[in-house]
C-alpha cells in the first residue's frame, strides 16, 4: 500500500536529515517544536516509526535506552 506523504511527515524527515549522527525522538521533537508548536510529540513519534518502517530513515534500538534515528547513510556499526 502506498501511503501519501503528509506535511507532518515531511517536517519530521527534514529534521532527521538536518541532524548529524543519531537523535532520539525527543531531541527531534525539540528541534521541530519551536517552528511548529502545534505538532504533537505523538505525531513526531508516529512519523519517525513510519519513516523507519518505509526505509527512509534508520532506527537504532538501544537496549535499556531510547531508540535513536538517523538519516540513511552508508552502513556502519553501532556498539
């Protein structure tokens, strides 16, 4: 099923692509919130997971810690 790209999803993707390295969902939310105060934390979380599921960004699950997200780049290891 093809899903349409919403404005909110585009805003989240743009924020992830501006980051250098790995960022948590909360860090990405804080980046966005100043410019888009009506965008909820839940919307950011939902769109981050959607983008990761679609392969547009990478999700790194850390045991005992918050998941991190990063733009797609060359393969590298996470320890």
